[in-house]
C-alpha cells in the first residue's frame, strides 16, 4: 500500500470537560503509538479516576487506522465508545486515544443524551489539545563550506523548510526533512544554488512534523 502523504496526530495532549444534567464528563486525549501504550494509559487513567462511574474510551492507531478499539465500560451499548470513535474519525486523527470519564450526577440521560455527552466531551478534549500534521518525508543532511551557509539558510527559509539540527566543524552540516513529492526538485535546486559545492546525504524516510 502506498504511503499517505500526511497523517493528522496529537502533538500536545489535552483535557476538556463538560457537565450534562449534573453528570461530569472529562475527556482526556493522548498521543499513542501502539495498542499496548493505549491500554497502559487506559489502566493509568482508570486508576486515577477510580471513583468515577465509567471510563469509556476509543483509540485509533496506524497510518491507515489499522487498529481501532472502543469500549462503553458499562454504559448502554453504543452510547459511549462508538461516539468517541466517531469523533476521532471525524477529526481525521490517528495514533490517538480518547478516554471520557463520567462522574454520575444522579440524573439519567437516556441513550441520546449519553451519545451527545460523550461526543461533546471527546470534542472538548481535542479542542484542548494541539493537532499537528506529520508529513511523509525524506531526511537529508546537507554538508557545505562556510561560504555557502547564508545561501543555504536563505534558500531553505524561502522554501519554508526548517533546519532540525546544525553542526559547525571543518564544514557545516544541516539536517532537514523534505516532502517526498518535492525531493528531487529541492535536491536539484540546492546543487544549483551551491554551484555543485554541496554534499547531500539521505537518511531515513518517515512521518515528520515539518
């Protein structure tokens, strides 16, 4: 399967909260990279909110959402885990876990009310988080002489390419990430700008925050 050009992920975890008919719903959002990590976080949150009535959750993991799981944790079937999962899918997110903790307020909400409350709590959690786009990119190391540093920095700035690391020794090295679709063009332009006086080494390809 071809790699997706980009995926949407959580870059900063967040917590949102709503109150519905005296019931308190706390939506915790976490970036996770595996089902094991998600399950460990669920256990941790369940322990933290041990006195809550329910800790319902959903998670989606993988470039193409290969792993999905949701749980109503004692709520009526389909009223909690599935709505949380639909919020995740609606936001186009992956590698994410949302746990909504409910403290019962003494008033029954009914199935429609529960679906609405869990949906809103999950949305509140995402709103309190930071969402970023990871782009499938090639990592490059550029090696140039000191006389080309300003040229390189200006060129990269014009292209909106961030320098992730730089090292100054006998030569200067810059680490950058370039979208796979732009790779050949950027490499050719770098060689041209530096009049061939540049070495471009390719590192790994992966999803990077550009």
